């Protein structure tokens, strides 16, 4: 593939800043249920991959069944080109909840149990938009403390009205919290109260499903039934110990079937009976396969480990189907959007006793048609089996082939709630794709991650991917093209480049055919992130490249808006009420939001420290890097500062200023210092557009 420079410029303009369509959704605010499973691979779901294995009928390649998820996919939309934000759970979930990429999230790499940043989250943004909010299941982003009320980032402190589940990351590795069959007893919290001693024989997936069903039913029948709800339902399966349920999943599902909340100590749910870790799905109990790929020899039974994995997947399938049936029984399915997805690619972890065979992700090819698993920045580690279901709004049998990423859900959900997303959001709304109305903007797909390990040596992977050293990794997608780097030593390392549509397994590196794209990718990954000292990268000290400019004129473009959000919003899709060119920031305007945008001429290579203060709220971007966030929790008049390393030349800059309610003239200041100089006003002659 040869990409001409002119074509590349068009792609660049459309890719990262391509959010030109107006908001499309004008209907009532729907309920939103976000179902997030733990380490389920793209290839684990029938509609995405397992049906293909079944159709091949190759007895050496066993397959899984997910009838409820397949039905959900046929009735709604499949998003086979969606990515998670990171190939491991804590950073992936942080980016999802914050609505930002790993270039801006405060939880990166393997920072389990680190406090989620006190900033805008899916929870508190939807709270402000009029939603009741609930988080159920695995959290793992609470911060360090010994007692529940002191956790700095407990879900109740990050925008959720109610919480039930495992707070600590490691607690989610055991699925019988009271018995602790393989990983010792664990703690389950309802808001700030620890309740595990009441949870006899409660299988965590069933427990979380029963709590979710209870909440939905009580909300619909309660005094706040007219208020929409947002549910973050984060299962802890299929990851970790491959424990089984106590019995067959109760039939029918929904209001009168499926798992039910009983609320009696020792009998909290209706499957809290029988024998924990005992129920194997019949279709797997006696399953055999052609282990040696020789039809002349007898088939052998599946190893117990894989029977367990298949049963856990089927249990998740039943749990999701149970919830969808409840929505139909309550007659709210046409006003409820349900998203199903996974936090990252499949793992090779099982945490079972040594008497069991080790779990490997290649038995069912849980990575699908790709190379890579959890902790890989290859497609198999980052693609997720994502389904969107909303009867009457999302057409049946919809297949969305435009690429997207998990932090796109922030602007998608805020648009449904009637607001633009906070300006710090790195995503775009997916409603045009989901509803078939409007033009879908291009997603900003960028991942960075570190892990001191190697990719597995599976025979299904292309040779050079087997046992490949990971360490510092990056992935960026532009249209149909993916750039990926492993074991990065410096910002100058080349990307491998793939046409991911024609070459989903990333077999043919076309980097030599695309020198202009190679140059752009190296620049782009520096221009779209901020360094984090807790997750150091070998390119943190690289100078951010400038851009080539054509005809320019002095001054900045000032666009003003009248907005109703309490946060500074993304303005793509909003209609400006006025637009003029200004020489500096000393101007009065009648609307409550001002956006100054243009080019900043940087006089010399070096580190530039910016100083920002405002009487309202403010936000500074250079390129797409979030340099200063003076929005959430900002105290009027406080000076905030941050440093960024820039090459001499022209750099895109955007300064957002949101007036305080009923305030008069705007009052804010932007200064800088560089190369040892004192803090000073940025010369007006430094701005262009």
C-alpha cells in the first residue's frame, strides 16, 4: 500500500480531529447498562469467531457455544473493530471510566488498586446529566487504605450512587467470596459495608447478576422510575480461577426465572445451594477432540481445565441473557441501551491447583483470527467482542466496521444524556454508527503499555510473534492502517505498519512502502499524550514535532458558545455563536464558553512550562496533549502549571475558558517559561491561524 502525501494529509485531518457532525440524538434519555467481562477474548464469542470453528467441523479445534450473546448480536449491532484502551484490566478500566486514552489516564501499565483520578467519570458525568448510577462487580481502582470509607476512589466517590462488589483487584480472582475455594476468602462490599459472611455458596457471576436484576426491578417499580439509570456491571469472570457454579443456571431468565435475589443471610441468591464449584455444562462434560490430528486414532476427552473454561463462558452467556430477558419482562427494552464487551484480550491464567492442566488461550483460539493475547498490543490483545443492543433504535443484524475504542463510550453516553462530553475526553460519539443517522467521526485509537514478559509461543501465531519480547509497546490505528512497536528503545524506533483489513493477523509489514506514514505515526504518538512519571517511557523526553504550515495570519480564532454543562465541553458538533480573530486573550464576550485556537510559534527546541489561572474553568491543549486541566475540581484563581517538550516551529494550541455563572468580564492568564527564562506573558506575535 502506497500512501501519497496528499492522501496522508487528508487522513490526518479526518482522523484525530474528525468530529464535524452535529449531535444527532434528540430522543428521551435511555437507560444504559454497560456489561464488562474480564479477559474474554474476541474469539470466545460464537458470533465473532466460534461459529466459524463450528462450521469448519475440524475435530482437532474444539468450539464454544454462546447462544444468548449470539442472539443479542443478531438483534443489535456487532462492533468487530472495537479495541480496549489497554491490554490489561486496571488501565483498560481506568481509561473506560475516565473517557481518555492511556496517553492521559492516571492508571497505566500494571498499577492495580491505584486510585482512579478524581476527575470526570462515566458515573459523575451521567449523575450530573440526571441519571441514577450504579456500579456492580469488580472495581480495583480504589487506592490504598485499610478501611472502606477511607479509600480515596471508592465507587461512591467517583460518581456512583450505589455499589456492590469486589473492591480490591485481587479479590476478583476468587469466585466464591465466603468459601475462598482456591484463593482464600474475599471481601464483598455493599457501599461501605462488608457482607461476605452472608454469602454462603454465592458464585460471584450469579451474585452480581442477581444484584443487577434486583436494582433494575426496584428502580423501574420505584418512585424514581421516570429517572434513567446507568449501570456499570463489571464481571470478574472468565478471568482467574475457573470455578464452576453450584448447579444448572435456572431456566427462563428475567422477572420470574434465572438467578434471583432472595436477600436471606446464607441464602442470598437462589443458586446458593448445591455444591460450590461443581456444575459442568452437559455439552462439555463428556466432550472429546482429535488431539493428535489423526482420524485413525481415538479422540480423547477435553482436559478438565478447558471444560471449566467453556462452562464459565456459557455461564456468562446465560447471565447476560437473563438480564436482557428482564428488560423485556419489564417492558423497558426499547428505552435501554445495553453494551457487552471485555476489558482486554484473553489470558493464559487459570490459578487452578497443579493437578489441573495449565490453561492456554490457543485451545479455543480465544484470540480469534489475530496474533496476541492479554498484555499484547497486537490485535488479539486489544480487539474485544463488543455488542450493542437497543431494540427499536439499533437495527437488527447491524455490523459496524468502522474502528472504535472503549473510551468512545464517554461521548456516546453523554450525547444520549443530552450533553457534549467533557473536553478532556479522547473519544468520539458512536451514535451515528449505532443508529445509522449522521456521519461517524473517526476514532482516536491509541494504546501504550509496558510489561516485562514475552508473547506466548503458540503455533497459531506467525513465527516472529512467538515468544516476542514485549516491554515498552505502542499501537496506533489510522483508518485501515495499524502501526505497532514492541520493545521500544526510543522515539526514533520504526513502527511496523499493517493494512489491518486485508491482513488481520499482521503478517505483512508494509512500513517500507509508507515512509510518509511512518514519519507521521512517530510524530502523532508524541503529540497525543502527556508523560506520567509513574509509568516512564523511553520517549518521554523526546521533543514533540511541529507541523508544516502553509499560508497563515497573525492571531487566534476565538469561537464562543452558550453551553449548559457544568464542565468544559468538547465543541466538535456544537454551533459557535460567534467567531472572530484576536491577537491575545484580553477580550470580552457575552457567551459563557470561549475557545481560542490556532498555532503557537515556539522559538527554540526545549521544555516549555505553561502557567494557567482563570476566574472560571479552563483547559489547555497543545496538539492533542492535555497540558493543563483546570476544569474538574478547579478553584477559581488557582495557578496550575505543566511542562511539555517542544521542537521549534508551529504547534496547534487550544485554550478553553468557561465563565463562572453570572460572572462579568473574563479573567484568565496564560504564561510560559522556557530554557531557563523567567515566567512571562506569551508574546502576542507568537499566535497564528
